[in-house]
C-alpha cells in the first residue's frame, strides 16, 4: 500500500517519551482501517551505534516471533483451507521423530495453540551440537511439561517443530514456501528472511552479542559453547535458534516494514484476504483454548487473554502477537483494523530489556480513541 497517513500526536508523544526514557531507541507505528492507512509515524534512531541512522516508515525490523502467526500460521492456514491437513492431524504422522509414547498423539492444533506440552525454549544450537539434522530428535526427546491439551505454555519449540513439519510435508524449505506463497503473492518488496548485506543500513539494529540468551543458557545447560555472537546483531536474525537453523525457522527470522507487516496481517481478515477463504479467517478470532490460561486461536493470542498486550480498547476476539525484539501486531476483525508497532528494544540496552506491554496497551487505547474521533469527524 502507498502510505497516505499522518502522525497521531498523542501516540507519537507517548512513544517519544519512552524513547527518552530509554525503553527503545526507535519506534515505527502504522494503524490501518479497512485497508486504508490512517495514522503512521517513525521516531528515534533505528541504529545508534556504530553510527546514528534515523528511523523512517521504510525501516525494516527483525519481527522475531511475529514470524509465528504471519508466516507459519498463514502457511498452515492455507493447507487447512485446501483440505491438505486438519487441526487434529497428528504430528507423528508427518514427523516420525514424534512416534514416542508421550508424543505420538500431539496434534497440529496443539502446536499452533501452544498446548502441546513441549517446553518453552531450549538452546538447540548447544544441545544439538551445531547439527541442524539433529534438532527434531532433540525436541522429540524433551520431557513434556504437562499433558497435551491441558495448559497453554508459550513454546518456541512447538513452532520450530511446525516449521520442520511444513518442510517435510511440502518438500520445500520454509523460506522458499514463504517467498512463493506470501511475499511474491502479495507483491512485497521489503519482507524476507536473511536480508542481503546491501539492505543493512535500512534495518533497525538489535543487541550486541546474545547476552540475554547466553545468561539464560547458562542456567539450563552445563556444557561450554564457543560460538556466541559477540558483535552487533544488525541485518541478521537476533534469535539464536533461528540463526542456527539458517535464519528461517517456524518461530522467528522474518524481517519487514510496518507497511508490509500490515499487508500480511490483512490476509487474516475475511473481507481483505487475497490468499485465504472467509471460512478459514473465522478461525483466527475463535477461542480454541477455552478455560485454559490464555485465549488462543490458530497461531494468535486473543485479546480475551488476561493482561494481554491488546488492552481494554480492542474487542475480546481481536487477535495479536508480539516479538522479543520489541514488535507487535494486533487485528480488530469487527472494524477491520490493524495496529502495528515496531521497536528495537534490544539495541544498545543493558539487561534487563524493558517489558513494553504497558506501552502496547496504551498505544492501542490512544489509537482506538483517535480512530473514533476520526470517524466522528
């Protein structure tokens, strides 16, 4: 889409204040209603060191876990739509590694809703000893933390498994599937895995080294690891497991602008999707984890989840997701609104990184109020 939006003063002031407070060095936001951009702005610096680069509406961000719904969720939804598999298909049917007594009945639904019983995270690059072909066996050997289907525990391992399932099912790398079925289909120019080096100055920088993962890994495994990244992570995926897996994985690795993030998000709206049927789009607003810790649909969290980043301003069946690097995208299916907020909170920031969910909630409140004012005028 061609941006014909304008800054919303209250939102820009909020984000400027958080930049001044040191929560993140840059922020880009875009609010779209019924396919039309209404408000947008870019604030701060996408890169602070080694030199300053001002953020713009064209700045590309490492979307981190937004990869889960925007790529993995969308690719699975296309296969559900085509009847190629079902939510209740067993993972072991496609991945023999899961033919184990405790895992043979885990379903695609459970992986997509974080109810599989798999742990949240492991440093696979250490446990698999640097061998990609060992990753599925390592995940399958993990002890389940609970009986599948009885809890919601957010799991990178579950979505990494989904990425492998897609590759086995189609016989094509995940990056190739995404390029052909999403990026090229939607005519996206600034969305990809593994950015070319020539793109670097247009990309927001992330953490220097992987200090956060390094500290977390130290608590989980005793073996030494000699391949930690020490330099500024800029123009390559921040997530350590995605980096180890070649930059494109089911849980992380996607880079995009606010505009093109919103373009992908629109594919989950029945009135706007170019690549999904209205029938399948209804799944994204449907709570299929009723009674559990979080309200979850296919690959998305619902605003009905207590303390969700949506806040009270979005309807309870709105759906969204966030990324560790400081990104988020939420969708209001009633008014066909998409709220994109991209920051790089890991750049030039000492640990701990700031939890910005309160900023996201206030962003949604101000955006919803501004849209109502706009409509009334």
